[in-house]
C-alpha cells in the first residue's frame, strides 16, 4: 500500500471519485482482497473519528487524566516521625539570641545604623514566599542567612543599600523550623525564625 493508494482511498470514502476513476477503483475492490481490506479498515477509522460521542468521551477522559496527574504531583510527600522531629527541632543557642533581642542586648556597633524589622513576625507559618521589610531603607548592604534546625545554611540573600524590602522564595524548602539572621558591617545581627507547614510539627516539640 503506497501513498497514492491511501490518497485514493480517502477520496473514495469522501465521495470524490468520479466516472472512470471510480469504476477502476471499484473493479480493484472486487479483485484485490488486500486492497479491499485496507479500504474497509480505513472506513472503520473514519467512522470512529466522525463519532461525536467518541470524541466527547475522549476529551472527558483526557481531562480526567490531566486532573489526576496534577493532583498526584501536588500531593505532599510523607515523612516519618523521626524526620519531622528533626525538621522542627529547636536550636537552643539561636533561641537564646532571639530572646535576648527582647531584653537587654549589648550594642557593640553603631546603634544609629541598627535597622528595625517590620516583617516577618517571629513564628510565622508560610510555604511560598517570605517578605522581609525594614522600617526605613538600609543605609548599607545587609546579608540575610537562613538556616534549618540542623544549623545547615539553606539560603543567603542580600539587601541592597537604600532598599527596604526583600522577597525570599521558600517554596522549595522542606517542612520545618527555620532560623534567619540579618547583619551588616555596622549592624548588629538581628535574629528570627519561621515555620514551613507548621501543621506537620509533632505535638511533643
């Protein structure tokens, strides 16, 4: 079966063959079994493609399949209790640093350069983005370091001078407790912490 035969079959099924071409085609149908089978198979294919009910069903099937894989990809992975205890663990030294900020912290650098942070609030639960906002624009470049509860650095970001806001993408972070510290050349370190998917935190922590 060559391309010319296939084109002629399509034209025959579409009712486009006329006169002698049609006669020759039908004569071949009566004498060539393989050709006859090919025409019959193409007829079945066309009937299926022209079946609106079948097309509608296929569209619904594809939509259901797409929704299934979308939901599957969006499902949160599961973690063992031991993993969650590790993810949400507390770092005592960091907790003391945070607590000292609300008592009597010793200022060893120029206090006039010490920024005041408006957001984020300590203990916030988030999953996609975290915005750090200063009360006034930074007078010098500042460095923001984020660490997990195992004290591993998971991200380092930079406040440019004369900016007051920094948005951090955290959607790739695992669930857990995270600590951050913000500092500069003449700025005392500011400490804080946040959670990702706090609803997964074991009750015993």
